[in-house]
C-alpha cells in the first residue's frame, strides 16, 4: 500500500477517536453518522464477509472462489472506506464560517480558563475536533442547547 493511503487511514482513526460523539453535532456535521457507521462496520463486516464468502462456496462450490473472494473484499473494505473518508476530512481545510464559529468557541473556552489555542488561517477539521472535544468537556450543557 502507498504510505499516503496508510497515513490517511491513520488520520481517520485518530480523527474518529478525537471527534466528540454528541448528538447535537450530528445536525451540523456528517462526522457523527460516519463515525457510528464506521464503528458498526468495523465490528460487523468481518463476520458478514466470512458468512457471505463461505455461503457462496458452500452453495456453489469451489468454482465460485473468485466471486466469493470479491464479496469478502467488498465487505472488508467498508470500514476502510469510512476511515479513509474521515482521514481525508480531518486534513480538509475549514470553511470561513466554521473558522469564525470555532474562534468564537475558542474565545468562550479561554473565558472559562481552558487552555486552548485559536484556529489559524490553515485550520482543518482535526483542529475543530480538538476544540469541540474540549468544549464539550468544559462548557455547560445550556450552551449546547442554543446551537
């Protein structure tokens, strides 16, 4: 595999661990749904891959080995696709509207006494995930009801 692909998958796994899994963010960001689907696929797809491939071999015999392998690879690739998208998204630059909102959130965290650095001009979604995780740990619940 290319080292760029492995780096993207690693970034996706780190982004998946960093992103706060809070339902309020699910209305504004697709990460909530993608992370849930990727976690579910990580647990279910290996078993489903073996079941689908094994059943093809059992029903149709060894002549269908190429089709069974293709089915197995398809099922196993599902969680990798989610992690790849998350890795790509983690490095994707923030739009200006989110950059402004992230800096407002950072200012609120600094008022509360949390050590956080402001988002710069080259901020990405991973930087936003770090700020959101810190904000959900430190800010009161009434703040999140407003968004």
